[in-house]
């Protein structure tokens, strides 16, 4: 009975124009040491790439994401890489490799999800890699577990409009 009441309240609030709770993410970019927050990317499309260092599917996804980012970052499109590694040294080694092998204008913030100062509203990430796209309105427009599908790029492109 309590669940039904909560759902009815939620439906009422939505019908009255109340938006769902905003998505949150707060962490620190492993290379620059600067804070990273979704609030910094307000009115932009943001792709959150959840990955682990050494994961072949993750490397493939990140290569595709980096190409898309390079071509579309002037269209209010940003990427935040979120490391799922259990050990901080694995994530730090990956970040250092990216820093020396990737042109600066193709790099995006990398934050470690297991850091003590990290928090987000995305719950459990069950598959590596995973991605979440947040549209300019702050709502999730795409959630993908596993390798990015061809049709996902159309959805991401549409969210840029």
C-alpha cells in the first residue's frame, strides 16, 4: 500500500510540472586534480563512460567515444570518463598513458568512481563498459551496458540538437 501511495505522489508531482531529481556526479579529475561535477556541464550533452583499465571492450568504446568527442565537442558535447577499477594504481596508470598518448584537445576528465570523494546518482553499474548520456535538459537520454551499438550514435547525435 505504501508503494502505491509513493507512486501516486510521484505521478501527481510530475503531472504538476515538477521535474525528476537532477542527475549528480562529483569527483576529481585524476590528471589535473580539479573538481568535476555535472553542474559544470549544464545545458550540454554529457556522455559518461564507465570503464576499467585493461578491458578490451572498454578500449574499443573509448576509441569510438574519443572520435565522436573530437568531432562534436564544439556542439555543446562533453565526455567524462569514470574509472571502475578496484585498485587506484590501475586507474592512475591508465590515466597517465592517456595523458602521454592522446593529444590534449582530445582528452576529457577522468575520475575514479571508488575514490572517497566521489559520488553520483547512477547506482550500481553492472557491466563493463557502460555509458550514460545526459541530454541538455538534464535527463538521461541513453543508457548502454556493453559495447556501443551503431544505433546509439544516432541517439547521441539527436541529443546534441
